[in-house]
């Protein structure tokens, strides 16, 4: 466009010379020239979208969008970061948590993102991250695709403007999750993970139903109505509790989630809590997909106390969801095969460990020092304190002194005493 505008300026200059030297002609041409110059400056301020990158490179240059991510491999955190391009993640609900999760995965270079929402962007959403005021009135899916495609054109974006709780919406949702067009050679389903970022019980139960039917692993996320607590949960149909087995908020806080989203009550929301929950959710997603660290089965967040409870939840054999019971049966039936695979893996690992002993060579000449010698020299050096400093903790020697005045009690007597106290408590 810049080239065309320059040509227009040039043509105007030619026109000025060709036309008779009349003041009205000159004024008109000057006016046209200033218009073109203005459009020129506007064109320059429009951001240029970067071109697609074919392979993720680890090259450390400012122009490489993936250098900091590929460094995870060099640092030994992730074995093969580039695998992230093979994965498809579906995000249901592009609100305060879903939109931020989508941006994080886009910046991480995820292969394909499927986005589901039926809502529009409103000014009332501006207390959260991601959406911008000029996007008000757009559907959340369209606005998200606009922003995400600009940030990383390598990500394949699919947007579904629909309500999954309607019959038609549910059918489209199911068929989009099964679609294997992105990686036709994959033996499992069409997506690797579903992230539920919806704000109501009904929609969660719909995601639960779809994932139980498909045997699709998913992660649940939620933020409480008062904006100061949240949670994430990993759900593997048949293996862990499904959403109908035990809704997480009921378990974590004793509050029934069905009562949380009340009609006519304006829920509070904070960009901080939503950002933390989105961060925890995507962190767990990256660990799950790229196989590093510990994938949390349940992680809560209490913002008032900065408390992060964790737990594991087994499926409920009396679950009200029929598909959940089916998956539970399959999981139990597959146990012998799982055990055999785990045993074979352990044997292979111990074999390779025996073949390659740890620290066969000692290139740094590290030797082990006698502990008692080290203690002695430590005690000497730590006795000395610079002027003005006081010791706040007792020296190590004080801890080693056995208690002198305490009478020694045998551990059996302790246990008997404890048992008596417990019995007394139970009787009361
Ligand atoms: Zn269940």
C-alpha cells in the first residue's frame, strides 16, 4: 500500500506541472497531496503481521519468536519442545480465564486452538485481561481470533460461535472434538486436551458429558463468584473423578456450585485471580502435553490466605453419569495390561541404569569429605561474628545436647497414654 501511495504523490506532482498555473488548480492539488500524506502516515502505524515460521529454531537472535521457549530444552526442563506444534487444545468459554489461557498457549506456539463461546465482548469485561475496548460488540471468538492471529500466525485457530448447552451446539461441539483433519495419523481423538473455562454449572456438566462419552481427557477451571478463590482439576474419564462424581467446589469449600451462579446477582471478578487460575491451568496443560514435572490432579487457590490445596479424587462407583460408569469399567478391565507395561518399563530402566553407571568418570575431581571433620571446622568459623551482629539462632551444638532433666519415657507408655485419651474422646 505504501508503494501505491508514493506513486499517487508522484502522479499529483506530474499533474501540477501539466495543468495551467492557476491558483485554484494549485490549491486543489495541495489538498490532495496532504490527504495522501495523511493516509501514508496511517498506513505506517498499522502493525505488520510477522510471517509464519516453518521450523522452531533454538537460535538465540532477537528476531526468533521461539528462542526463549526452545531454551527450555537446552536447560533440560523439556525433552522436545517443538512437539507442542503437534497438539490441539479446545478451550470452552473465552472469558476471563479462557481468553488468557488462549493467549498463553498461542504465545507458547501450540499447534491448533479450538475456541468456543457464544457471548459478545462488553465494556463490563474490561476489568479482566485480553479483550480491548474497541472490540466491544464483536463475538468473543472473533475478537480472540483477531488478537491471537496477530500475536502468532503459526497457530491454527478454529472459532465456534455457539452455545454448547443447546442440542445443535452440543452436536457441533462433539463433531469438532472428533475431527482428525489436523493430524490424520493420530490414533487417539481429534484433540489432545479440552480446557473448560466456563462460568456455570450447566455448561460444566455438558463438557463433562462430552468428554465422558469420547473418553477425552480434560481440565476444569473455575473462579468463585466473590473473585477470591479458584481451582483447576485434571479429569481422565474412568481414571479420576468426573465432574458429576464430585463437583470440585463442593469438595474444596463445602459450597454447592449450583448455588454459585445466581440469577440477578452480579458476580465479582478480578484480573489477578483470573490471571493466576489461567496461569495454573496452562502450566498444568504444558506439563501434561510436553511430559515434564508433576501434573496436578486438583489444585485450589485461596487468594485471601494464599493457600493452594491439592488432592486426588477417585471416580465414584455410584456416579450418576452413565458414560462415566462405562469408562470406569474399561479402566478396571485394562488394569492387567497397564501393570504389565509399567513392569516392562521399570525393568528397561533398571537395565539401562546398570549398563551406564552414574558418575563413571569424575571430570571435576569431586571427592567426599568426612562429615565430622567438616562440622568441626564449621563450628570454629561460625563462632566468630562481626561487631554489632547478634546470634538469633542457637549454635548447632545446642541442638545436639540431650535433654538432661526430662525423665525418659518408653514409647509403649506414650502410645498407651494416647490410646486412653482417644478412647476418652470417643466416649464423650
Ligand atoms: Zn463420574
